[in-house]
């Protein structure tokens, strides 16, 4: 039975794995092709799709209108891709990206002409800016409605409509420059001079200059009308030809990996500690959602950074990179002390960026905070009670009672450790998997106060603090992250108690 999107949402929110599996079957393929348009590495695109459905499993209840499921999934997937790119403004391609081969060989009549039209689309799209290419990827190639494009980009419907209209106009202008430039340069000396040394490819700047000339030049305008006639474009108008080429490029693009569904479902619905931890980190990393339940726009990370690539997602090359990922991934409600620092392999500390939160005044500035060192042990002071009485003036004097010193019964400070969200305490020696966004641990004082500390072996970081003091019954959380992908023999030692936990770095989690 074909379920409506609203029914899929209700099923997923109710925790039914079959609902998530049905949503995956319906949308994973186009989402993967969308992510491939933004990312150059197929495994990165697979990871983005995987975590889109993992986030759906834990955050879809926030969507106010269940009929907007498709746009919601695209919005989440877009943010996942932006996290990988390290840039708030991607430059998607509206055709098959480099290195991505077609999975379908078109042997039907007219296949060669359609292939030529797709190649024309590829080149014409290079004459657009990033915003224009993005809206065309969503609307022209992926087939989203204007309202859905607005939801995905986080703009108003009127803004999305205006952006789509301009993008289509600029795509047609790019197409005109290509066809006129290739066929009519010899007819116009000015155009020939403008395109001197041209290699047949377009940039937004070249497209703008050439198209302005074509509109002013009678010779080039005549050539433009001739070159854009339907007979040249498989009997279609320029707009219809580009739409047909975009739709066919989507159909022929490489599909989602065969093993991705099983991997996604295991992480989205599994109850093992690794899956629970992955859902917790992915759900937190998605950040705040707006009043309609759509993910908010990602903050501008500042200077443009080159994307990090690896066989599986990104390889974190330095501690700073791990912190950037951790800040984007985790929102902490810290329960002890205002200071934050990193535990390095040599036992020293270094300041770390805290995630700013309106609920945490100490972190609202978003800047670096000075490091402090927590006391090695908490000293309990003895309570001394002195009883004395003073007789009235008429009464005989009494001898004051000698001070009585009482010693409270000893308190054993104990600490329980668990993967955040699992509710299952980790016994000493239990293995902890550190994924690409770290492993998130919960520390709870069973009695107290408890002064705790964490020592990590080389290549492992503890964020945002590696020591502190917890009142009885209170808890805090930390992220364990790795500097590199391979950290053999990594361990974590947690005091009090000196419990040791072996760490396994796994970039798939």
C-alpha cells in the first residue's frame, strides 16, 4: 500500500522502523543524487544521506506539517552537505559531477542528440553563480516545487520564485552565449574579439559580458534567434530543452549504494550503544529547528575553507578541526564550573571554544575562556559544634561545656559512566567507539561531591573539559574525539576509581 508522506511521518515519529524504511525507499535515491551534486566524494554523499534519515528518526517530530516531508529531508541533507564542505554556500552542479558515471546506457533513438544536449547543459550551468546553480538543481533537476525550494533554502516563497526565475533566465543566456559563440563568432568582429582565446567553457563573468553584447548587436541577436530555434534543440524551446536535459541527467546519474539502507536502518533504529550514541550526536549536530520544524540556516564559518576529503567522510588532521566539528555537533548543558579546557595526550590543558547557549551565560560570548585546573581531591571539613549557656545574673555561674567535635561518617565518592542517551552504565574495560563526530559520555555522581578527571592516551581529545566536581546526583557530558583516523591502542582512564576503557576509532560512526 502506498503511504502518503503524512502517514510516513506519523509512522516514523511513532518509532516504527517500517515507516523509516518506506521513507528511505521513496527518497534516498534522489537525495543521494542531490548530495552528489554538492559533494565530489561519493562516500561523503552516502554519509550525508545516511545521517539525514538518522536525524529523521530522532527529530522528525518537530515538523509541523507532515505533508512537507520531502522538503524537510532535502533541507536536512543540504545542511549535512554544508557541514562536510565547511562552507555555507555550496556550488552544486545541475548535471552529473566529475568522476560520476552513468549507470544506464541510453541506446534508444536520439540518444546521441540527448547526450549532446546534456553536455550543453553542463557547460551552460558553469556560467551561473552558486545561488543560481543551487536553485536550478533543486527545481529543474530534482523537480521540487517553488514552495519546497523556499523551505530547503530557508527563504520566503516570493524570494524562491524570484531566484528561480532569474536562474532560468541566466541559464538561457548562458545557452545563447554558447551557441552563438560557437557558431557565429566569425560573423561579428566584436564578439570574436570578446571571445579571443576562449576554450569553449563559461564563467559567470564571461557569460555576462558576452550576453550583454549579444543583446546590443543586431548580427548576434539574429544569430541567437536562429541558434535557439526548436529545430536545434530536439524540437523544444530553450527552457524546455534545458529542463528535459536536467531531468534525464538525474535519471542517468549513479544511484544510491546497495548497502546504504542496511547501514542507515541499523544506526537509525538500532538499540546497541553505538547506534544510540550516533543518533544522539547526529540529532544534536542538526542544531535548532525553526517554528515550522525545519532546520535553521548554518552559521557562516568565516573564511572559506577547502573541503576535507577522505575514503569515509573527512579525516580530521588537527585538534582545531575536531573542535570545529564538535562545536557544530554538540550543544552542552554543562553542570559544573564556567571554564573549559582540552585534555591533551601529555596531560596538559589548552583552552577550548565553548558552544554559546542562551541557557549558559558563561558561554554566551562564544569566545575563548581561560583554563582552570580543578582540585585533585575534595576536602571535607569537620563540623564542630560548641554548646554553651549563660545563666541569668541572679543564678549561680555554670562551667561552660567542653567543645564536642563530631566526625561525619565517611562518604565514598562514586561515579557512573555511560554513553549519553543509552542509560546503561559502562563497566571498566568496556570498549568505546569513537566515531567521526566523537563519542559522547555522561558522567554522574552517585554520591558526592565527586571530583572527577579523565586522562586520554595520545591522539585522543576530551572536550569541553577533562576534570571537574559534581554534586551528588548531578551529571555532566563530555565528547571524546580523535585527532586522526588511526589511533591504535587508545585508552581512556576515568577517576575516581582509575577505570580504564579501550577506544576504537571508527569513522563510519
